[in-house]
C-alpha cells in the first residue's frame, strides 16, 4: 500500500505499523488504557520510538499491565524492575506505575471503569481536529489540561498536560492525524 500518512513515523517499520494500526484509534478497555498511561508516562522526556521498541519488555515486566497486580507491587519488586535492562529504568517513572495503578483502582470504584473516567474529558467521543501540517498540532489542549488537573488531584503521577495530550492522541480521544493521512479519513468516519 502506498498511502499518504503522517510524517512522524518516517520509514521505521515498527513506527509505521503503530501509526497505521493503533495511534489515534479510539481505545477502550481498562487494561489497555492503563497500558497506554504507563507507556506515555515512560515516554516523558523521551521519544515514542524508544518506548515502542521496549513495549514487549514493559508488558512482561508489568504483568501484562494487570492493574490489580501492579497496584500490589512492593518496593522490593519495584527495585528489581530498576535492574531490568529491557525497560526504561527511571525510578520515578517505575514507582509512578504502581501509584497510577492504585489511583486507577480508586477511579474504577468511583466511575465504574477507567474507560468511563478518561473518556468523560472528551464527552465520550473523539475530538476530530483538522491539522493540515504536523507542525500545527499543539503539545496540549484545554481537555488535556483538565484531565491532568483532575488526575493529579487523584494522585496519578507523570500526568502533566503534555503527557495527557500524548495519551489522548495515542488512545484516540483525539484524532490528530493530518488531514491528508489515510488514517485521518478512516478514523473520522468511525467517529461520526
């Protein structure tokens, strides 16, 4: 297929596959949303390519992103993760995964699901933007700022407005594919 796509994946096969099949597609289900929260927190200050190439290692290290299991990680388990060369070994980010799992469990009790909680920030359906060039895409939005503020209040970590916006883009709460990208058209049709 010789589709026009966003420029950011370049010619990297893994990035292209991620762009073409996952990025910006509306994501539901607490385990998958939690995975994206963990991975976007790990990305803070780094490139998505770095995280993507370690994704399988993260999945193994964090018990397939099972929220209840990650919430029970002891400090000893988190210290062992610091020795795992297959993941990003940033102490604050690793410890944040457990804090975010605990916060997720509280959100699930209050809202019924992490899915319901997160999607409320876009009124339950994706925001479809109309960027003609990737240079026009913002690093954050009012919705991401509202999400960040509320998540911080609920003791989530590594959830600044920029990280929240990256999460919203990845999980399809926002369609930020440029308008001539074939995925923009596909995902816009599904949003209607």
